[in-house]
């Protein structure tokens, strides 16, 4: 039997975006041995580094705790209330209270660590000026610096976690692969924090970086954890051409900041039908549904999109609007790849941007699986059906910190358990066999098939028969996984990496489609052509779990309880 | 927006040693990453370039040498019928193609 690499730690953090880094800091400071395992590089992978980024806390705290010019009329209660309103009431209320309460302290800490506040703004859906503008790369670099100041935190970059090892509903480690050399690595840990971000890349067009495939959510689901609110995704207008800009959110930015118009092929400003007052300033979910229907009904363009145009804006005024846009400073400027915007529109389509639901967590970020915690975008509950602008960046700090403390506490009294050699061999053998040459299935073709299916079925417009088709296709693709055929060796093999992500994609699309099929109504970003109104009887959370190998769904009444005496951390 | 019959030529350094040349159909507004993706999907599944990419100039993962100059691959707009020689930057140990330690 082969020898694999083995590593042991107290707390294992999977993912090195904002949530993962913040979690590692807290677990370390509580005295735990911490290891971070990350597909991408520390501080520069995941969505965190790309955020624009507003970081929201209540405006009263902006004045009183952070010492800037906020609005003291605001309160944590009002912030929590706005968050719940935006989430269509489906938020986990206790979590929202904890979030609203702790967000100011976490953001203050980040600023004390050197994060640069650029500005303040009032973002849509917020009653007060709560958006603290800190650029995503500065946010991420600040946390990465704190990790480096703690040299005992081990950072493994270029390592992909594949599955959680579970014994008697207790998480004991992960199976992983080091993509830099193709070696399998089993990591045993006393507790594990999943911080792998969203699953936007199950869609063909996304604003998010390529590494976000929903791996952590799929792993948690297979480990037995419950998923919640998985039918709610946020889409916003991104480019569908040229190939260099697919998913780039520049069209959305132009609509928000420069007053760009949205046209269909007939030259109609179709948002006038949907939201006559706000039109292109309407909510992201309405714009996503309207645009998708235009495209589906044949009023889109050659590249599958509708047009975002700034032609009505005088050239010298447009230059002023986009002055703030950082483009040129990093050497990357969307305009370098686009036609002259004073003449042409940008063909654009709703692009997957944010995963509102995720792994169901409690206020201590526990998942119901002993020793398994989740933080950041992969966790569900805080945002309900629709996240309020800027809440993701403050939420990852809050849940990251809580998960770090909880995992350290669990690790202090847990034992290390390692899988048997047979179990390990059986697990890795399936992945090695993807090269064996007997298979004929092409991982890239299957990946594209899944992405296309996701767009057609769990995209912004849904209906029963299409959702059922999604589940069928996921089952079919899953059956093909044992017959995959990858080429070359295991060192940094992209085709093999794609092959290994297929199981996760199947699980994510299936869970989303099942929850979306179950929600026979339209609510927020979940729009059903066949049930196009909200239905009060569906005012509940849908949870999905894997029970005896089968997908099991439950309706859960929405939590309304206020938290009493949550531990102050 | 495929422009008929035009190509770009990508000469990619393999394993820090030899070069392989690929012909990629030209499309207005394409960048180095779109060309690499085309090669990966259609011409050679074994080429290695980063899997974690923001595609918007923010993560730095796509830094590479393009025709002798250090650049973000996502920021380089390609011109039709031109040759682009692509390799890793600096003296870092090459793991495979565009991937360094
Ligand atoms: C373009 C864009 C702009 C945004 N702007 C804003 C904004 O202005 N305000 C706001 O509040 N929110 C914004 N968001 C959302 C916000 O950025 C994210 O929700 C947040 O950064 C998520 O942080 P995270 O730490 O949970 O995950 P991420 O930052 O996405 O990090 C995930 C990490 O997990 C790693 N990973 C994934 N799978 C594996 C695996 N199998 N094994 C090991 N590692 C793995 C990844 O490589 C990465 O390191 C924006 C998102 C995007 C895409
Ligand atoms: S892909 Fe992130 S900077 Fe180019």
C-alpha cells in the first residue's frame, strides 16, 4: 500500500480568504496549534481580495467606537433590522444580533492593524451611512500580515481539501491534495474550520475568482452537516464578452455609479416595465430576473446578453464618473478590452456574485458535526434570502473570529484520530484512477455541461421541470466520475484539478436545485416562472442534508428569538 | 466577436526549458488568460497556469513575462497576428510551465 503524507494539527482552517485568516488568528491567540490549508495563495485568493469594498457596521459605532464621522441616530438594532429586512425575514435572527453587535469591534481591530479607510458611503438598503470603504486587497493584506506575525501558524498554499474525514459524526481530519507536486496529504485535526467561500463557479459566468467552486459546502454536506437557504444566489450584471472580461462586474458598476442604461435587442429600456421608478437603479435581483427573461425570450444579443450603455452621458462627464475606478493603478483597466463606450454598449448578463446560503451554523459557528465549524461566505444564516451591501466583509471578520475561538476551545479537549490505511487507500485510489487510461470521460466537457446546466436551471429564472432536469444531470455526471480520463502527470495538472471538482459541483447544483424546487414561490433572488409571487406558507428556511446517502429536505421555522447572554468575544 | 481567419501565436515556455507554440483564433478584446484557456480547453490539456485567478488585476496570481516584460496576464490585450512569448518571471524555481515555487 502506498505511503501518503501525514500532518497533524490542533485547528485546521480550510481557505485563506478573510474568514479563514481571521479564524486562524483567534485560534492561534487562544493557544492552539493552527494550520491553514488553501487552494490559492494566502491573502490573495478568494473573493476577499477582489471586493470593492464596502464594509458595513452601524453608523453609531462609526462615530463612537471607530472615531469617524458617523450618524449617532443609528444603532446596532437598526442595523440588524435593515439586515433582516433585506434578507426577506429569513435570516437567523440570533446570528444577526451577534453579527451586528460584534462587527464594529472586528472592524476597529482591522483598522488598528493597519487597514486603510478610504471613505464612507451610504449603500442601498441601509438607513444610515454605514459603508466603510476599505479596498479588498488592503483588507486581505492586513490580515495576511497578522498571520505572518504569528509564525507558528503553518500555511500550506496550493493544497486542495477534498473531503472531511468523519468518525461517528465527529470531524477528525481532511483528505487533501498538494497540487504543486500532486501528492496526497491526510491532515488529522482536533477541530476544523471551513472557510472556503462561495460556489459561484458552478455557473459559467461569475464575478468571483476561479477558485470558488463551493468545495467546503459540498464537503460539509457529505460529512453530514445541514445546508440552509441554498436556493438564494445573488447575480449582478457582468460582461459576457469579450472573453477576457467574462463575468467582470464593470457593467454593474456603471449602472450604480454612472447611471448606465440597460437595453434589449429591440432597443427598449426594459427595466421600465419592471420597476418604472428606479429602472436600472432597481434591486440586483429584479434586474437579474428581468435581464434573464429578456435573454430567454429571445431579446438578447449574439453573446447571450443585454446591453449596458453609457452613450447618453457626455464624454467629459463620463470620464469624471469613472475617475474613482481604480483600474489603471493596478495595470488592469476594463476599458482596454472594451469598445469605445461612447459608441457601443457592453453585452452583459446576470453573473453569479454571492452565495447567500451555505452551511447551517449556530451562534458559535458550530455545524452540528462535532469538531466542524464554518465561517464566512460558505456559512449560511446571517444574510437570509438576500445580503445587504457591505455585510459580507464585516460578517467574515465576525464569524471568522467566533469560529477560531470555538475551534480552539474544542481542540483543547479533543484527541487526534487518524484514518486507517485501508480507508485512506480506498479514498485516494479513486483519484489516482482518474489517470488510469481506461476511462473516456472528459473532465472539461463535464465541467462545462454542469456550468451550462446551472445557468439554465438554477440561474435567476427557475421552474419545476428545469430544476428536476438539473438533478438528473448531476446524477448522470456523478456516475461518469469513475470513468474520467486525465492526461499527463499529477504535478499542477489543471485537468485533474477540474476532474476533482466535479463531485463538488454536482452536490452544490443538486442541493440548490432541490431547495429551489421545494420553494414553490418567488422570494428575493429566488424567482420561479411557475410560482411568480411570494407565498406566506413558504415563510420558512429550507435545510438540506445527506441522510443515509439520500438528500433530505426540511422546512424549518424562521428563528425569532433574541439571543440572551451570548459570550462576548 | 470572432474576427475571421486571424490568429494570435502563443509561444509558451514548458517546464523552464523548451517552448511550444500554439495558434489561437483571434477575438477582439482577448487577453493572455483567454488565450491560455483556449489552449487548455482545445489544444493541450497539460499546460499549467494558475487555477486561482481573479481575472481583474487584483490578485497578482497571473504575473508572467510577456515578450520579455513582467506583466499581469489578465491585463495584456492581444493584437491579431502577433507572437507572444510567455514564461515565468524572475529566477524562481519552475514547477511546471507558468507555475513557480
Ligand atoms: C467582485 C466582488 C466584489 C465584492 N464586493 C464586496 C463588497 O464591496 N462588500 C462586501 O461586503 N462584499 C463584497 N463581496 C463579497 C465578499 O468579497 C465575499 O463574500 C467575502 O470576501 C468572502 O470571504 P471568505 O473568506 O468567506 O471567502 P473567500 O475570500 O472567497 O476565500 C475562500 C478561500 O478558500 C479557498 N478554497 C476554496 N476551496 C478550497 C479547497 N477545496 N481547499 C482549500 N482552500 C479552498 C480559496 O482559495 C480562498 O483562499 C464581493 C465579491 C466579489 C466577487
Ligand atoms: S488574474 Fe488576478 S491579477 Fe490577473
